[in-house]
C-alpha cells in the first residue's frame, strides 16, 4: 500500500483463492520503484536479513509476490518486533 502516512505491516489476509498474503504500507509513492525499494528495505530490516534475499517476481493489482518470504512466518516475526 504505497502513499501511507507510516511504513508498517498491516497483517495477514486471505484472498478469494485462499492464498495468504502480508499487507504492508509504505510511505513512498509508486514511482520509479521507490515504493518497492522501501518495501524490501522494511522487510529486510524487520526480518533481520539482507535485501538481496528478496526478489520481486510479479506485481498485479497492488499486490507484489516476493520470492523468499512466507506471509504467515513474516507476519509473526513482524508482530514480535512491534
């Protein structure tokens, strides 16, 4: 969710197909990859790993599929850090 007032995890949700996804808000606008870079930096910092461990492999309908992250496990780690 780009253009938010604060960067942070919003929780784990389930889509119509039953797939779980992690919703994260970022402050940056979706221009020239700024929001994607902020998202990867946020995840890497909070999950205590390198940004290079993540790769955006598809974007559709404001959802980004990221290689190297499981939504439920990531949400649990993010909750512990709040």
